[in-house]
C-alpha cells in the first residue's frame, strides 16, 4: 500500500469515527434495525445454512446485528463469530461456531470472541459472512478499522461463502482508496440501499 493511500485511510477513519459518535445511539439503533431487516430479507441470508456475524462495539457506534443473530438462530442457521489468536508477532484469524451469543467474551482484542474450544470453520462451512466497516463503496470496497482482520480472513472462506458488508447509509462513499491486500465484498447493505457487485438491487 502506498504512503498516500495509507494517509488517506487514516483521515477517512478519523472522519468516520467522528461522524458516528456525533449521532445518538438511538439514531444508530434505528438505522441498525433497518440494516438487519434488509439483510434478513436477502436471498443470501434466507438460503444460508450458516452465517458469520460480528458482535457490535456499541460504544464505537458499530452497526448492531444482535437481532440478526436471533433471526439466524430462530431459522435454524449455524452462527459463527470471529476470533483472533496472537503468538508473539504472529496472529491467526478465523471463525468459530457458537451455541449462543452468551458464549462471546472479550479476550484482549477489540471484540468479543467465541470459546477457545469451539469448532473452527473450514472452507465450505460458512455460507454468508457479514462484515463490519467504517465506510464502504457501492462496488464492495470497504474501509476497515486498520487491523486487516477481514482482509486476512475472508480469503479463507470466500468462496464459497459470500461476503456482505454493512454500513450506515451516510458511510456509503462513491470511492475508497484501496491497496493490493484489500479484499472487497460482493454485497453491500445500508439502512436505505442494497448493492451487489456495483449494481443497485
């Protein structure tokens, strides 16, 4: 990634975080509910036997997908959540199966993770991965939090899994700076719109 691209991403992340925090949790909750409704209505979700979600960082204004977890379990889907294991300067990422969201606990990272002994997803185990972001473009490019977690993890399950990024509509940008290691998502859902491979649907 070029220095110019890296600097642009830092500035965009700062602006995106500030915008989120300027809005009330109630406003973000209302938008989150619309995002959940939109995602739950997609064929990608309804046809999925298994999904990978993320537990929301509410204090950072993240999209709240807890209702999507409930909908997935109510329809008999297997639900996976991400994990990150560090060993010195090396890290291993992936998704682990959960029986209940109550199993998720912080393990020193920014997000809550499944139990260490939970079954780890292999390629083909997950049909749909729902991905967080600070911003996204309609063609599936996303601005993450800077750790590179999903850029490292998505290639391990996609394909056959589909990747769907969720953002508030005010975080949808015409274009984002990207580098060679950035992995785009095939689907983009906001509280107002849905895009698939640059085509609004």
